[in-house]
C-alpha cells in the first residue's frame, strides 16, 4: 500500500523492474550484488593502487548510478552509498582512521546536474562506516584544472591523455586533513571504475603532495576488456 501511495502522489517507479512506487523496490534492493572484489581494468594504468568495486556496472546497479547522477533521483543515494561503504570496508583494514576522497567532477558537470553525485555517495558511505564502528571521514581534497573534457566515448588511452595532470590537491585540503585525520589511510572513491584513468590521476595528485593512497573504491566496475 505504501508503494501504491508513493506512485499515486509522485508517479515513481523502480529503476530496476519498473514496478510502481519507490525508486528501488524491496525485491530489487534485496537482489543487489554485495561481494566487493578487486576490479583491475585491462589495460591497467601503471602504478594504480588496488581498485575495488562492489559489482559490475550493469543491470539494476547501472540504472541506479545513471538515475542518481544524471536524473537527480536522490533517493538512490542510500543503497548506492551502502554498496560503496561495503567496498571500502573490504579494501582497507578497519583499524585506525580512514579518509574517503571523492574524485572531483568538472565544474560544468556540477552546474548541469545541480548536485555533486560522487561526493554525495562518498559522504553517505563514510556515514555508514562510522555507524559500523569505523573512524571514517569524507573529505573533498581534489579539484580539477581547466581543459578537461567529458569522458564519455573516450577509450583508455584518450581518457588517460584527457586526465593527465588534470587534478590538484590544494594546501587548504592538506590543512583540513592534518587538522582532522593526520595519519589516516586514504581511499579514492568514485561511482564507476572504467579504465582506471580517473582513479590513477586522483592518486597521482594526492601522492604529489606527499600523501599515501591505500586503495581505490567504486560502486561498480565495467567488465574487463582488451
């Protein structure tokens, strides 16, 4: 009856099966894969830390990511953040502080979307980890430099060239980290891992200012390809 009322008032439907009501019905949510695993892209960017993902970027999870990112279906933040939190928990030791650093989006993308989906998921994942006993914090530590174009349609080499030197970690970010979690392990977070170029550039930017990145974590990863 709650689903029927939601459909009546909001006209919503499940992004997975299309059932009327909530954006993710209970059966579809219960069927979400939840086995985080190392998700190495092929080819792998040289020097990339171990990249982890909760599942493959397909089916219901793909619909959730697109709905949250491109269509502002903000109710999908909760289940997506849960998957990201599970991935981070698998990627790092639970002892000691951990800082989740979202990959930055282009300012033009943020304006078009009207929200920052990657930071939203990362903050949600950190909140869930704290509820589970982790000393976890989400911090915006990176920003993009001008000249980066939309990644859609680019292959691995083109993505790497597009992102080369595109991110920076300002001094203010280091001060925030030093004040709040000076010895934390750092995990780069994103919604989807594709070629690994974005995670590798974020890792490079953080390492260039003396930080050590422990892992990369994403909600989903595209299938390995050659």
